[in-house]
C-alpha cells in the first residue's frame, strides 16, 4: 500500500488499520476513508487541513488524487476522510445562461475547478435557457446530465460525463458466480416502486415517456424550462430513467478486485432468478480486508 500526502510518500511514517475507497458511477463524489493507529499524536503534529491532497493506492489500484474533507481523533486513532472534489466545489450559486450548449456548460464547470474533461457517447445539445438556482456547480451539472440520460462523476482531477444507456450495452468485464461471494449478499426486484410514465410540460409544450408497467405517473408542470417538444421528450425520458433505474439490483462482496470500476457491466451466474447482466453503480474497496463490495442494478430497456 502507498499513501501520498501533499505529493509526499508517507507510507513508512504511518500505520493504517482501515482504508476504504468508494468509486461511484455518478451523481456523487468518490470518497476515501482512512483510519490510522495514532497513539503518539503524529497527525496532530502534521496539522492536516481541509483541501490538502491525498492519494492511496494498492496493487495497481488508486483512489486518484483526493481532497481532505474532515478529520477525527478517537481513542488512539486518527481518521481522515477525503472527496474527489475540492472544498470550493461545495459553494452554491444562482445564475442563468441563454443559447448555451451542454459541452459549454461542462467546460465552464471543469475550468472553474481545474478538471480535465472526459466524455463518452454524449450529444452536445443546445439549450435556449438554463437556470442554476442555489446549487453547487456539480449538483447543477449532474441534474442537467440526468435530464439527458447521462451520468457525471469527478475522479482523479477529471470531470467525466457518459451515456448510461451506452454503458449498459457494453460487454461484462467479469463474470461472478455464487462461489465468488462472501455470505453477505442480496439481490432484489422492487417493481412496485416503478413509475409507469413521466409527463412534463411548460406552457403549451407537453410530452411524456411511457413504461409498459403498472405504477404511478410522475408529473412535472412548469417547474423546468423547456424549449421544444423534442427537449420535453428527452427530459421526460431522462427523469423516468432516473426514477426507475434502481428497481432491480443487488449487493455482494468478493475478494479484492481492482479490475472492476463503477460504470462497468458484470454478469451474475448461479443465482437463479438473479442471474443476468448488471451495471456497477458503486464499488467499495476495503484495502485492508482485501475485499470489494459491489452495488449493482439491472440495465433499463427502452429509455
């Protein structure tokens, strides 16, 4: 294991007894949790501060560069928690744009925080008007991406935007069998929580997206600026996808597997009704226990 603190390798100077990296597919920041044995108060002498850089790696897998978010001293332990976004990204803003493309919004946010841009399978839609109301830049841009059926994540100083539908069609990076799981696993199908449609309107512009299931209808009337029928149809599909995408999924723990990342597809076998392909929504790597926990969901069809 290797720990970089403000660019300096301090691995030999600390004693880590717990280390967890959370890799999220989108909508929230990646995170890092490290607990050190610290009976001598070493970390108090170093005086770690919010926004200082930290990176943890093991067996070729890295958290990427993260920013210290909080610390605690508890009974001889020192705990650091870090996020993939800097502290300034927590500031909320209210502003608006007219005649702006999605890529221009992405470039503006990325440039503000010194992030490189990576995109996969997205279209550069043009918006007549966009509003950010008392939101952080990441919250605002994540919401805009969800309307288009995209996901946004910040990892290792990069802002990544990808089309979930395209990722769900990718071949599985790994096949997992029942024998690969620890006893701590579960799979579910909560079809009773599925919405059957999303109806969206703004003035005289109206559209809806239907799902061939029985369930309530989500109605959004006048809450979101819409410029055309095409835009309304895209947004209603994006909203319905976000509402329904976790209706079926699972959670399982396997031996440490750095080759699986959030956003990958895996295939489950030997689990009966739970067999099939799954999208990796969140990956939790416990580096000390050498275990990986996967939070999975079934891919959606049609929207």
